[in-house]
C-alpha cells in the first residue's frame, strides 16, 4: 500500500508535502460547506458559565486501574480533554495507553464509559499480546465483581464483554512518518462519525515523526500547531479523550542540563493535562505537571505481572492482610472471594494450615461481605476474629 501511494504521487507529479497541503485545503472546504449547510457551528453557540460547569461535571473519566494515578488526575483521564504523557523509553507510557484502550470499554454498570478506542502508533511499539493480557485481566476483574454482587445488569453486560469484543473495538493505525500521521488525524473526524462509540484516541509517539528530516523548524511548528488544533476539535466534537505520548529531550543551560518534553515550549500549550513519568533510582514516579483543576502531585507506581501473564498499573502503597493461626475455612473463602472482587490479584500462595499468608489490595479499598460492608481503616487494627489482622496503612 505504501509503494502504491508513492507511485501514485510520482505519477501525478507532486510530492508528499504538496499532497498533504492539498488534503488540508479540501478538508477546510468540506468543513466550511458543512457549517453553511447546518446554519452555523457549535463553536459559535451562546451559553452561560453555569452551563459550561454542568457540562464539565457531566463528562466522564477513563480509569487507569491505578487508584493513586486516578486520584491526582481527579478521577482518571477525562473525556473531551487532551492528556499528554511524557517520559523516557521503558517507563510505561505505551503500557498505560494500552491499559486505557481496554478500560474505555468497561460497561457503564461497572463504572466505565462503554466506548471504543482508536490507537495511532508511530513507533511500532503496540504489542497485541500485551493488550490481550490486559483485556483478559479486565474481563476477569469484572466477572469477580459480578459474582460478588449478583446483579442482573452486571451479568447481562458480561455476555458481550469479552477478550474478543475488546480487541475488536481497538482500531489500530500505523503511521510511519509525519505525512501519514497528519493525513490520518485530518481524516479521523470522518472515521469517528462512522464509529460514534469511540471515546478514546491515542497517538503513541507524537514526537517521533517530527524529530527527523526537518530542516525547516518554522514549518514543523506550523504543522504541529495545526495538528494540535485538529486534536482539540476531535476531543470536543466527538466527546473523546485524546491521549498523546511524548519523548524527553535534554535542554542545556549555562551550568546544568535537564530533561524536558520534546517538541519545544510552544507544543506544551497543546495539552490540557501533562503527566511526566520518570525514574527515581529503580522506582517509577508519575508527576502531574499541568492541570487546570488539580494541583501538582507526584506518586509512585509499579507495573506488575499478574499470574496469567498480564500486566497492570498498581499503587506502591498497599494494605496487607495477614492471616495467622488456623482459620475457619468458610470465613477464609468469604474474605478472599470478597477481596478478589475488588482487585484482580493472585490468590495467596500459602498453606492455609500454616502460620500465615498475605493478601494485598489498593489503599482505601472496601471489601463487600454478605449483608454488610467493611471499610479498612487507616493504621493498624483487627477485624472479625483474633486470627485475622490488617497490617499497613489503608
């Protein structure tokens, strides 16, 4: 297909840059005709500040399955906003993007937005096996919640929420240079109109196509500004979250150097929210660097390996439950089943007849027991019987 495109351009005697410029002109003309036909544009409508506030609160969030990260973001990755994730290679940017592509499809009865995802890959880093592992873990998590609550809407939603349905609603596009990336983004509104359930657009590697073969930096700036405007339109018109990943580059000062997001300071205004992933020795840290509503914060996070081979984001701070002595088998089953419904994790590997075993779940979580709900308090404490103790802070 790539060779055919190049041959077609060569045959009509224009370059890829000229083809892109022609495409932009056509898109603008089509947009102008559509606005005239509709009698106006939504961007010119009048509204009050109260209406804007109500619309802001009505927008949903895509959870990340990392409660600490969701908290500093105000509930997760917000729809209609552009979120940029910056960081060095291997810190977990693509991992989070694939996690979001799965999480956006969680049914509404489980607290999700029941949407679909578009994944634009510029670096070839999308691994379908990892995406399948994440999807499998997400389905298992929802199944455990449904089994614990036994609600009809949960069970009905699980009939169509499967590994196959999740993967079939992640629309993948591979762009190998900035021409293909710009063309894909400018054609995206038509695709989203045909796929109205898309609630997430990911561009994994926004900087990669623009960091090479660009002698004219002013041209690069103009193209990036046009790209940013198009992404803002997509986020607002289609009620979708736009998530971008960006690389880090070294900026040299008079007496020091520092790592900063690539593409320059002007590009930094494009995103509504900017997250920076970085390392502190061997610990991964996520810093909320820019947000219109949340304060700047830094939290630690891990990418952990689940028993089935899947990976997910997890908090470093944990509440550990320690079982000592010989437990009532029925009580043990109730406790472990309730906890598993809240967080996908491995069953504790221990001898229940032995002295102890441990179970971990995110801080602040709740375990739903039959006919009652037990909240894990902060600090140390005992619950239910002397053989069951809660260790750590929760």
